[in-house]
C-alpha cells in the first residue's frame, strides 16, 4: 500500500509540477506571437490525442489533450526543420502571409521564441516574490557568526566576525550565496578573500563533504565550510526590494546551474547526476509529502532549469531557433536551407542521445541497475 501511495505521489507531483510550467512556457510564445499579429492555428493544453476543444474568435483551436504534460503552440505558417515555410504559405495572399510566423521579420520571430524561456524565468521570479512578500526579504550579510571545530573553516583559520568578500573570484553579497556556491562543491579547493579588522586576507582551504542517502539508496554529496551566519534579518520591504531580491535569487540559481554544467564538462562532477522526467517525478513526490512551500520552491528551480535548457543553442530547442534568427539578422538573409537541415538532424541526434542517457540515469536512481545486477549474480550462483 505504501508503494502505491509513493508512486501516486510521484506521478501526481510530476504532472502538478511540469504541466503548469510547460503550459506557461508555451503561453509566453502565444502571447508575444499574438502581440505581433501572428495567427495561432492551435494551442494545446496537454499532449497527444485531443479530448475536447473549441475555436475562439481569432480562429485558434484550443485543445485539451490526453497527456497532461504541458502543451504546444502551432503558429500559422510554422516553418519546417530547415526554416522553410509550410508550402501552402507560398500560395497565400500577401496580407495573409503577414499574419504568419514566417511572414514576420527575424527580430519579431526572435522575441516570439525567446518569450517561452523568458516566461519560465518570470514564473520563478514571481514565486520568490511571493515568498519574500509573505515571509520578508532576507538580509543576511556574509559575516561568520560561528565556526564548527574541526571543520574546513576552522582548519583554514576563519573566525567569527570575518566577512567573506569573494570565493574563487566571485563576489559574495549574502550568506545565501555562500551556501549556494558550497552545496555543489564537495571536497573542492577554494580561494577566499576575507575582510578582518579592516584588512583583506587570502584564505585557501578545501570544503568538507556531506553525504546523504535518498530513499533509493543513491548517495548525494554536497559541500560546506562549517560556518553559521552572524545573524538572520528579514524585512517586509517595498515592491522594489522584493523584486530585486527575487531577481537576485533567480540569478544565483542560474549561476549554480551553469557551474554544475561546467563541472561536468571539466570532469569534476559525474554526468550520472543529470536526471530526466523520472528523477523529477521522484523529487516532486518527495516535495509533495513535505508540504506546499517545499513543492513550490522546487517548482521555481525546475522553471529556471526549463528556461536555461531551452536557451541552449541546440537545434529543435528554442535556443537553436534563436541562433538561426540572430544569424539571419546579422547576414540580412537566412542561413542556407541545407546548413539548417544538417543542424537540425544533428540536434535530433543530440537530444535523443541525451534523453536516453538521462533516462538510464533515472532508472539507476530508482535502483533498477542494482536490482538487475543482483538478479544476474543470483542466477550465476545458482548455476555454479
């Protein structure tokens, strides 16, 4: 019974998390497309077979589809993979062509496509703004209030009252920034600039490693210095304070994501940590059980991830389209169709390979490979 409830929480949490975020992403494309006068043929809430739908007065078919995992927007005159318009587009009168995606100048197409990822960042900003409006804007300076004996900070000579100005050359403004930098840097060599007694000191140390084991037996490592803040301060603040804190919260998490990809690229972090839908479902189910606030916090982080990943310059993703539109604006004409065809074919291969890789990681995080290995070992023992 407990397993059934766990699976139900995972499935329900996944749809409750991903569905609205992908829907809002597509709504961003739709809103800016309509702003520029592009006709929208269809807006699907969900994917797959249409369950029911209706047509609005602008000729858009609004669909509710079988799989509640986001949706899509189909603009009139949508281009094929190589950038060609729908063949029927060429036979349209000029005034009708001007209402299609392909009939708009490159800068407008750029903004329409960019609106999806941008909306994901706006959603995250709105979530953090809600937190700060409800609980107050945090004002926790990067000043050390306590040092754990025997910790990395203690061994490095840090003392209460020290203000951490930078870590590895990155300026530090709040204590939260220290935590976000350290959590993805277990056993990492760090260079700190510390203010003490009116002077700046250079401190080199190696972060401690904290290992946690999740419900599936997967080890999760994070770093820490072994310090506590000098004091926690929250203020209600005005709308400007809340907005600024929300934008900075999103900025810090984008930095964390880019740092993780950089660590993987340099071999400092295992690529097995990359996850896909199954791992998101696993985390979603866990956050649902912890309550509304942790779940919404995870929604903000996933929304940032969706925006970031969609901006990667990979064909088929929004970032790939944006790259081609930028090239078109610079060259004053589109890239050759053949070059775009090859780029999109490569993009399909990259995305399919990535999906297979993260799915394998997801199955591993659920213990499938350990189970299969155990079964093979048992079978081998029986035969011997």
